[in-house]
C-alpha cells in the first residue's frame, strides 16, 4: 500500500475529514488530496512525523511507505547498510 493510500485509510478509519486533517497539518486540502491519491510525492519529514502522531501510526512504517529512511537512520547510513547486509546473509 502506498503512503497516500495508507494515510487516507487510517484517516477515514478515525473519522477525520480531508479538510480537517489538512488543516491540522497546516497544508492545503488540495495538496493533501494529491498526496493521498499518489499525484504528489510524500511530504517532507516533519509532516510525516505529524501525520504519524495524529493518526497514531508507527513512524518507521510511514517512512517505509514514503520510500525513505527515517531521519535518525540517515545519519548512520553505513551502519544501517551493514546491518541489512548481515541480516540478508542469514535469511
């Protein structure tokens, strides 16, 4: 499931309207609608963090759906890659 589809499903599950949700994020509803429909790339990290908090979603899951590493992992990319490679060898 894409970032936008995941967020839209959870937003609807919790009963947030598009306008209300976009307002809570400080974004225009039109822009947020484009994100949910996959017509825009996932938003910047700070917005993803707010989305996770509002919708009670795991931050790592949202970053995976956005197809990027969480910010704290980017600072230690070498170690992340090494751990991934070791894990892949054991599977």
